[in-house]
């Protein structure tokens, strides 16, 4: 195949890629915000069914979460540590890749999400993603990225 007027051809292709990248970034941002919000709500929402324990400093009762429930909030630190970001990475041959991440920076978040040898998991990130899979597909479809 011979391309006549290569400069114009590549300029047009570059414009199309930038347009697609804009739509991908928009869909990815909306999706990660959705998952972040759902994870925070699962922690801050009531309805936990674990044990009631006595906490100190300040003295109070706390309703814990049961295994496989989202963690119960006590101080709000875990919920406030959840954030999202969308980044652009360059992979082979300069092709961009848009990556969306939702993470919790609290040191103990990983132990709650996956459990430990002494504690069953209290997942909150993976269930937030699973809950929103259908909505995320719709977001990407609305941007013309899925059928």
C-alpha cells in the first residue's frame, strides 16, 4: 500500500488518536470515581453484623464487621484514605495506555481486603468494582468505546 501525502495522513491519524484518548480518559475517570465512591460508601454505611466491642481513648462501643463484609468504620481513616487516579503510560512503539487505579493508602487496608492468617477478609475495593461492572461498561459505551 502506498500512502500519498504522508504528512497529512499522519496528522489526521494523530488527531484521531488524541480524540480517542480524550474519550478513554473521560470514561476511565468517571469509572474510577464510581468505584471509589462505592468503596467509601460500603465502609461508612451501616448494617454491619460483627461483634460489638469496647474501644478506649475515647471510651466507646464499636460494631465490627463480620468476615466478608466491608470493614466497619471506627475513625473514618480507612474511608478517607481511598483515592483514585488516571494516568497515561507509554507502551511499545509509543502507543499510549490509559490506566485507572483505585487504592487505599491506610497501612492496614491490604489486611482488611485480603485477610490475614488470623482474620478473615473484609473486602471493600474488589466488591466495589464488581458492583459497578455493568455501569462501567455503559460509561465506556457512552463514550463510543464499547458496543
